[in-house]
C-alpha cells in the first residue's frame, strides 16, 4: 500500500513539475537578471511569434538571435546579430542585466549590446522588461514604482 501511495505522489509531483517547467519556457517577457539561452525562447501571448537563438541552414553553425513567425513560409521577422553571428559552440545568452542593458553574451568574444540606457538617464531606479508582443515587436518597457 505504501508503494502505491509513494508512486501516486511521484507521478503527481512529476506532472506538476512538468507543467511548471513548460509554463516557464513559454513566457513572453524577459525580466531583469534573466537570461535566454539556446534551449529557451520567448513566445508572444498569442503564440504568433517566437524569440530564440537559431542556427541558419547555410552550413555555418553560427548562432543568431531572431524573431520567428509561427506560420509557414518566410519565417524570420527580425535578426538581432545578422552582421555579427556567434560562432558555434560559444553558448550565447540574451541577458537583461540589473543596469537595464539588453545584450547577447557568449564565450568567444565581447558582448553584443542591443540596448543600453543613456548615461544621463534617471531610470536606474526603475525596472525594465523586454517583451515579445503579439505583432512581433520586441519592446523594452520601463516600469516605475509609485511607492518607491
């Protein structure tokens, strides 16, 4: 009887963990301190667009960060590092750091900065979120706290 109870617990826990893990992989927003690697993606709320690292089918094995359409046909809506692809196997990460800088970091070179706030910006105390919208736009949103 104890074996059945333990087995039931393990199956239930496994199902809940799988659902939580799947939900965490299908988010549409990158928050400060979070990273997006080649095994994760951002998916717009309606599922029309995905932001992910991909390797083009040109035999180069270079990683690029792209917004991809979910529909068949022409797939690439936007490529962040088209002119500076990341050489395989340098494990690229898209990072939104605590300084509100959105950048691609990798092992084989300098970071590729996609957005950095102006030096004279007073938004250091606000939180910036990077969100993939349903229309395919990838936007940075500044969220200020009203009560500090």
